[in-house]
């Protein structure tokens, strides 16, 4: 009853505020009224799609066909078979396309920190069983980039998950002492070299045999989370698990209907 009253009051305040200060959806530009998500209408937010069902049991890479896991549920992709990652298991929850991509870019690069709560809620809605995790850690930012951005987006996501799971969030132990170039500006080969020895653990004794859940916003090649996991394992941690909100997708892996929606959205925006 109390929650219902709180939600009703929040909805009323939201409608009143938006009546005097109109806000439009960042995607379709429709007028926001009682939509609970900042910057997006409910119709657009609900278009965020799920990952394909058939995925690598280690890194969560989507397979081209569902047949890949029909008879072998624990099938791993070739890269994981040839070069097993340092983390025990990664979950990549949503394709980094269309609406989600736009939301993360607003959150991460345009300082829209109000999106932290709904984006964390998306992760919480798809969390796998994590009963054995001892501590949650966000992928750290170098101090220079943190000063520029003013917040670590991975920490804000980790904080929401930590509250939900009632698991402590440690955000000062795993650090990034080397100011490396942004991964998005580099080729795959250079990404691998860019992050070598880029991370460090300040207090190894605090994580000895601890099972760690690593949180990041987007999984691209997996180099960042793998280097974090490698650093944690060398410092004496137990298993390292990874959860990222989004995962970049090969265009051949995006269903036709999603691609059609994406093209249509670009047409509407004049892109």
C-alpha cells in the first residue's frame, strides 16, 4: 500500500514538473508525460531487446544458429576454446544496439547520471543466480578520465546491483593506474596491447580466495574485463564472474526485425 502511494505521488510530481518544463523522448521526440524512465518514453524503452538464446557458455558470445547449443548446452566458442579467458564466466545481457546504445551513450558521455537507476534495473531483471559471490567490483576508470566524466558509470551500475543482491561493492581496491587511450579508438590487436598491466590491486589480502563479480557497461572484445580478471586472479582471488549491460553485435547476428526497426529509426531522424 505504501509503495503504491509513493509511486502515485512520484507520478503526480513527474506529470506536474513536465507540464511546466516539457521534456521530449531522446529517441522518438514525443512529449514525455508520466513515463518513469528519464529521457525516454515507455514505448521506446520497451523496444530494448534480449540477446539470442544460443551463446557461448564461457564468454556469452552469440552463436549464428541455435543448433550450436541444442545438444551441447555448455558449448564454447572457438576463441574461448583456443584462449580461455581469465574470468570464469561472463554474462552479456542485452545487444548494444538501437535504443540501449543511445541510452548508454547519454549516460556515459553526456553526463545523464539519472539513467543509472533504470539501466541498473535492466541488469537486475536479467541477473543469473549469483549466490556464491563475495564482493562486487566495477571496472575502474583512470583518475584523469574520472575527473573528466565526474562519475564511473560501471560503479553506478554496480551499486544498484549490490543493493539488490545485498552484496558489498568494493570500488577502491581494483584500480587503473595507467592512463591508456580509450578502447573505442583502437583496433582489436591494439586493444590487447593497450590494457596490458593497466590494472592493479591495492590490497591483495582483501580478495584472497574471494569470488568476485565484475561489472561493466559494454562488452566489445572482452579485453577490458579479461585484463581485470587476470589482475584479480594474479592477486589471489577466487573465481571472477563478469556481467555487462550491453554487448556489441556483429550485424549478421542482429535479427532482421531489429535491423528493420533500426533502419526505420534512422530514417525518422533523417540519418
